[in-house]
């Protein structure tokens, strides 16, 4: 299950791109987390992940010479692990409820 950390803020961009963020988080988890946790015998956990937005300038000088317009920026999203916690009711569930949503939080993606 995935939830945003700050439940008091509505982020339209997050709501509009849920599939991209979900697949990005799953890819990050598979590529960076799964093997390390298995190697250490840990099969049940909660992870806090941040989405960091980086910008890259695209061939700025060529654009300015050719079209003399504003520099375009290409966004790149990167997921970063903040912390790991045991999967238990003492771990914060944010927008989920440990009693009401237990089936959802314990099912496979």
C-alpha cells in the first residue's frame, strides 16, 4: 500500500500521476530494497520514500542561438529511501488505518 506522508495537503500533481509514481516506487523497491532485505532475513517492513525532483538544462546555448527563447528544463524524478521500520501497528500508517485497512496493507501488489 502507498500513501502520501502529509495527509493535510492535496497535491494535484500527485493525484494526476498516481500510476507513474506507483510504478516508480515499485521499481525503486525491486531494484534497491528487496535484495538487501532478503539478505538480512527481513520479509515484513514499512519504508518511507521521498520523491526528489531534479532539473537538467537541455543544450542551453544551442537553443538560445537558434530560437532565442527561454531555456527549457527537463524534469527527472528520483526516489530516495528515508527510513525503514518494522511492519507493525507502532509504525505510522498515515492515510491508512491499521484496523480498517489491514487486508489492503497485507495483500500483494
